[in-house]
C-alpha cells in the first residue's frame, strides 16, 4: 500500500538540513528535496534570499517546517538573519518568537 501523495506529512517525515556548500537549507521528504531556502553569509548572520517548495509538495506544511528549523539552527549557532525572502519575512512576522533573530542596522554594519 502506498501513501497518498496529497496527504499532509507528519513533522517527523520532513527532514531539514543545512547544505553550506551551496548556501541553502533543504527540506527532504521521502529522500527527495521538497524545498529549500537559499542564503548568503555575512559575518554573524545569514541573509535569506529565496525559498522554494517544489510544486508537487506545495500545501503540505513543508515551507513552514523548513523555515522553523532553519531559524532554530540560526539561533543555536548564535547568528542573526536578514529576511529578504518574502516567505521567511512573513514567517518571522507571524511567529514573534523569532523576532530577536532579525539583524538590526548595527548588526548589518559589521
């Protein structure tokens, strides 16, 4: 019996990993890259520029899980973020617990 491809995956089924060689966090579902967030690095911060969820995986919570885990990783690493990506910016706006990660003008001048 195969899983319904349109069913919502559980949070445990989605794995998120940083791929620093190509400057992006990737969300995997069933061994496939289902989405990713690209970033640029600056001293003390990551600048998120673009987030994509592949069309066949849209509407399944993958983008939210991806951003939540990448922001949690940024926090663990003691970094700040500049959310140029509209999806990351909107996620932070909806989840106030991540507001402290947003780089201030002082952070950006370093």
